[in-house]
C-alpha cells in the first residue's frame, strides 16, 4: 500500500528532524504538530479502509490522493534540507548546526528548484534577499491545506459499510475440477487422524496449513467427499470463512447442511437461536465440519462452544494460510502442505490437460519445461493445464505458452487464479503490505539475505515502529509474520535456527510487481509501463538491463528516493539530489566499482549506501553532511581511512567488504549497531555503546568487555591471547586461515562461561598440548560448534558439558583422534558435518550415527582409493558420504604447479604438502625436466 508507506515515511522524516541532535532545518512548531496529527489520522483511516477497487487492476483514487499529499510534504521538507546542507557546504562550514533562519544574497548560486506544486524552494526574488524560512513555511502551508482537503474527503467515507464482505459457500464449492496428485500420503494421514487417530473419541480440530494455491482446499474436498468419510460420520458440513465473516450466516449454512433444511426457514431466527439449534442437532451425533480458508482464531472462538464434544470421534477440519493459527487450534498436530516435486507436478499437469490418455511423446519435452516454470505450485499447474486443454495440441502453440508461463498463469482465468493469490495480500494489515510488495524488487528466484532485507526496509522508512522496539527488531517481527502467513518462504536457516535467507514464490513475486506497478510503489525498468515517470519514488534496475535503457529512464525520475541495481554495470543517477537508498552492491553479488567516494557523498539525503568504489580512498569530511545516513556498505580491496573525529549520530551499520576501515582515533557513534571490516589501533577504545555486531580484521579493541550489547564478535587477529568477552555474546568466531594461534585453557574457560553463547567457531587454533578438556557448567547455551584447521589431538568432554549442542562441524581436523562418543549422548544433538577429516574421526562419527538414528552425519572426503572404499563401508540411512572430485582435481593442478616452480627455482625442498597429500618431490624431476 503506497499511501500507507508514504505516510509512515513522512512521519519518520518529522521524527528525525525533531530528535536529531543537530537538525539541518527547523519546522514551525504549529506546522509540525498539524502534519503529525494529519498523518496519524490518515494512517488510522487506512488501517481499516477497504478499497472498493481492490479486486480490479485499477488504483484507488483516494489512496493515490493521500499518497500524493504525503509525497508533496516530503518533497518540500527534504528539498529544503538538501538546499540548506549544500548552502552550508558552499560556505565552507563542516561542523555545527545549520541555522535556516538566516538570509542569503540573491547573488548566491541558487540550488533550489520546483516540484509539481510550483512553489517548492522557488526563490522569492524581491531584488534584495531570499528568506529560506519564509519559503519553507509558505510551501508547507499549501501542503497542509491540501492534506486537510483530502482528509475531509476521507472522513466522509463510512468505513463500516465496506468492511463486511460475506464469502460463504456450500459443500459444493467451486465448479473447477479438484484433481489431486501427489497428496496420497497426506490423504491417508488426514484420513487416519479423522477416523482412527489417538484419543479418537474426543473432539479434535485438524488444521491444514499452506500457501495460497498449494492445494489445501482440494485436499480437504477429496477427504470430505471420500466414501469412507461419508459412511463414518453421521453429519457432514462445509463452510468457507472470509476474513470479515458473518457469524450468523456461517451458522445458518452449517445448520442447513446438517438438517437438510432451507436457510429461508431460519430467516426469523437470531444468531443465538441458530447456534442453539445447531448445537441440539449435532448433539449425540458423530459429525465432521470443514471450515475452509480461516484467517483468524476469532471465527473459531465465536463458534467452538456450539460444536458439542460427544466423545464419539467428531472432527473439525480447518484450512488456513497462516501457520500461527494452527497452534491456536491444535497444539499437537498440524498438516503442513509442501510444493509438489517434479514427478507429481508432471502427473498433475498431464491429468489436467489429457485426463487418462496421457501426454503425446512429441509434446512431453516442452510440456515438462512448462511444468518446471510453475515451480511445484498446484494452482499454477492446474490453471496452465486448463488453458492448454483448450488450445491446439501442437508444439507451436505450447512454445508460446512456455516463453512466459508465469505471466500466463496470472493472466489466464484471472478471476480465479490471481484473485486467490491476491486474497492473501488484500487481507494483510496495512503495516505489512509495503514489506510484502518490496519483495518484488529482487530478481526472480533470488534468495534474499535477511540482514540485507532488514536494512533496506529500515532505509525505505515504511516500517511503522513498535513501541519500545528498534526498527530492526520490528522488521524481523514483520518478516516472521509474513512467513507465518505463507507469503514469504524460508530458504535457509542459520546455524542457530534464525532465518538467514528468504524468498517468495514466483507467482507471489509476480503479484508483488503487479500491485506495486498499479500503486506506483516502485518502478521496474523494462517491466512497468508508466506515463508518469517523473512521479516514481523507487527505481529497480533488473539484471540484463542495458546501460542506455537505464540512463534514459533515470533522466525522467528527478523525485526518485531509491535506486536498486541488480546488474553488474552501474549507471550513476542523474538529478539524484533527494536519493535516500542506493544499492549497487551486496555480499552475494559484487557489482562494478563505478563510484568515487567524493561523488558518493554528494547524496546528502542518503539513508542507505551500498556500492563498490574506485581508487585508494580516504573517506572525505563531506561524509558528515549525510545528516541521516543509516547504512554504509563499501566494497573495496584495500584499507580506507576515516576522517578525524568522525561522528555521525544516526549511522547504524558500517560494513567494509574485502577491504577494511583503518581506525587510528576514537570512533564515536552511539547508534552504531554493526561494524564489519575494521582495523583498529592496538587496544583502541571505541565509543560505540550500542554495537551488536563487530568484525575486527586486525588489532585489539580495548573496551570489548564493556560492550554489554554486543551479540556477535569475529576477530581475524591471531595475537589476541588474554581477551575477555561481554556476557551478551551469542556468536563468537576467532582466527583465520592465514596463520596458527595459541588458544590456552584460560581463554577456553572464559569462552565457556558466556551464558548466552550459541555459536562458536575456532580457526587455525593450536590447543594447549593438543588437548581440549571441557568442564561442567560450561557452554550452557551453545548450539553450534565449528573447528577448522585446528591442532587438536584429544577431545575430552561429557554430554553435560555442552548440554544444548545441536550441530557440530569439523573441517580439516587431521590430528584429531576421534569425536568423543559423549557428543552422541547430548539430547539436543541433530547433525555432524565433516570435511577432509581423518579416517578415525569419520569412523567415530559412524558409531555415533548407529547409536542415534536421529543424528544426521555428512562426511566429505578426498578422492582416493582408500576413501572410495571407506565410502562404501560407511554409507547408511543417516550417514551420507561424499567424494570431493573437484577439490582433488584442484589439488592435482596445484601440485603440478608447485613441482614446476620447484624445478625452476631449485630450492632445498624434499617434499610438497598440499591438503592431506605429502609427496616426495625428488622423484618428479625426471618427469618435469
């Protein structure tokens, strides 16, 4: 919802100015109060407003007017901020507060321009002086007047008239064919739960959960219509619940299906009377009731007392898209549907198009490509199958469908397919809609790093903060809500169970792009066709877009606040004075180095900057003019010097990828949460009290122990011996692959006492005497342990020493004799991952796997004859053994190169050691030369 996002963004700007320690401008107190009250009123209105055109492809005129009013206020305020800062820069001032109350000569270079209101920052030239304060006041006065007119119109709408959308259907359901393929096992499972489950005499609620279009209703219908179900239950009734349900209508439908009487006979009955009649009729009878498409627990809470527990095996089956609802209905059971695999997807498609005849051989190859594009979503497969069923069965016709299957899915039978997917979006709370729509800015099938997504959401300023919580915390909660609603998929979990990567199904991404284009929430170059490019606020450059196409589009978008590149070649943004978000790099896809730091920091309105830079730069003093910068991500291969006495009050995240920030002086940033890639002067004290994530490439932080909010710490410096860590740490990583370092017993004891530590990684660590002997009451919360290239021979522990360990990862542990058998006795243990470890370590893991079936073991071995034999002897149901052929070939090439260099240089060298291979080089001289 673009209007809600625009209002929330405006509120953030007002709050930033109000609470900034040195605001670039000041707004008249009365105007500030008026704007705040109006924005709040609009937000409250939109939170309950149901658009009359939500089911169409048209944008809501009222929402457009609200968004434009909010945008106009943003343009006035931010343009004035930019002009004030540039005026300050041109005067040579670098420090101190900007006072916009002064006046300047008309001979000064004008940095002002006009927006669509025609008054924004246009100089008032009376032949003498320009009053910037008067100009801001005058423009805001007009904006506030226009906002009040829109507000007056909005308040006339009687929201209650549009809130009730009844959506009650009978057991007949949709006339569309309910072909069910790939759910045989789950059909048997749910049938068993309905008829022979544990405690089968008690009334049970059985939730079926999954994303829109995955087949929840189809499964429920097949179960409902099964002959055995018909014979097992005395009464069957089916009702579909909408989000804005009418309890009386639902009860009338249920009673009508139960007693086979017309609903007209109940027209004079009250809701309570209908409920009582239903309860009486169900009493002492075995019944099954299906409540399809439930959106909240409210419907169940209002009706559950009307379903008597007759202790005869009665059941209520509920389908829902919202995972959190299942636990409210049944704490012990939930059927979570998954996407179809390749075989079942093809079977469903073939049945949809050809029935029992089967697909002709000449169409099978192209047909499977079409099915692959549907990504296992049953609804998509069924809709495409229905379309092809009516077309000529020729390769030419099918090829046209294959080229853009995703768009065909959403355009064919749009009233059925797109509406079903859109229901999830339409029923989102207003504060979640911008978050969901934003997922469309990422490339198709792209797994998005959650930490990046959170930073972008915050920088876009459409997040409504929750009381007492940071925007980052609120963002993660919003993400979890969208995951629970099955609108965002979890792609990968972190080692401690948190969501690390997420993504959206292609069809839901297509829905995001459609709705965003309709509401002008963002503009995707080459995809969205708009006649009003000059109004676009967010610009997305998808992969494969040419430089010329990007350049032409960007010249038409002077009001753009966000520029998101998904290409390796970057076109600098022209007329980008109001830009807030510039994303031309992320850690998963390195972009080109097309920016100079001096040019970069001209974007004084920036909140988020992620780019690759040229040269060997020093961060210029002009960075201090970025008054509201939240995130700075720099990709560079060398060190970068910060300016002296660097202070930025709003900066939250500094990330240097590949290169590092060379800090020789005290760093004072009280809102900083992330600092990655920093090289600090030895024992330097950093004034960053709210830091949560710190990555040190070299040096030692003098006050690390006092950073009581630090959650994640990584140090590549191997000289840290007697270091103490704050008790707030949850993740700790020490060492690098460059050189070995000593880890003594005292340090391990200190680490072991950290009460919240969940993840520990040690690399190239030399354990004292090659022994690690853990103690009781150590590592009370540790879930993940990784040892990499460590010198460790004997590991002594007990299951009570690391009581919560879930995952163990060992890499190149050539000296370790075995994994202690006590590791397998830890109740929480889930998996062991081994790479290039000794044979004895692998065999000890096999013993653990045989004793605990639930522990999964994966071992990666070099490609040699011994390991090939070992692979055959060890492989089992929960023990996976892989041979790394690629690494072995790389090793062979490196060995040849090393021997060649050895022959040329003729050093005193008797052997070459690469990985786990040790070879006498003298025997190769005759071969090479």
